[in-house]
C-alpha cells in the first residue's frame, strides 16, 4: 500500500464497479479476440464458427469474474462462491448466459454482414463488434443479471 495511491481511493470507491468491469471486460475482450484469431486466422475456421468457440471461452471467464469481483453477485445465502449451488446461483448463471446469447446473436449478425457479405477484414470487424458487445453486456449484467 503506497501512501501516494491514497489520492485515488475516493475515485476508486465511487467508480469501483465500472473500473472493475472495464478491467475484467478488457481481459474478456483480449480472450475473445485472441481465441477468435486462433480459430479463424490460425486454424482457418469460418468466422461465424470461430466466433462461437471464442464466445464460449470468453463467456465462461466473464461469468465468474463478473459474479465474484465486478457485481458482487451474492445469492440469498450470501455466498459468492461459484461452488455454492443454490437456486439463485443457477438463475444468475442462466440469466447471464441468456444475456450473452442475445449479444452473441448481435455479434454474429455484425460478422456475417461485414465479413461474409461485404468482405471487410475479419479482425477489424471482430474488434469493432466486441466494443459494441461489451457495452451491451454491461447493461444486461447491471440491469438484469446481477441487479441488487
């Protein structure tokens, strides 16, 4: 703990959720883009199929980081542990994955239109689509999945 960092503490406390979402959302973005590049560019997989595989990995990472650190997704039992399996945990998980499936559809449409139909560069479109998806995912998580 460095004393000079104390000047940032009020800002951090006020914006903790958003800062943590940006941090873990950034890591999820990196996971999504790198795994997409691996599947699409390295393995030559179709962009829509590669996106689904990268989505699975990114969403698994995002669920646990968002639940534990970003939105403090405690269930009525008060436990944020993903290994405590009350009904509320499953409801959160299903809502989270349901919301992410909705944004997966948005992302797949973007990839289909701009890569498959219009011939834009795969990685540029993937990165642009991810920015849109990150914003939509935050809104869904905040207002629906982990609402308090």
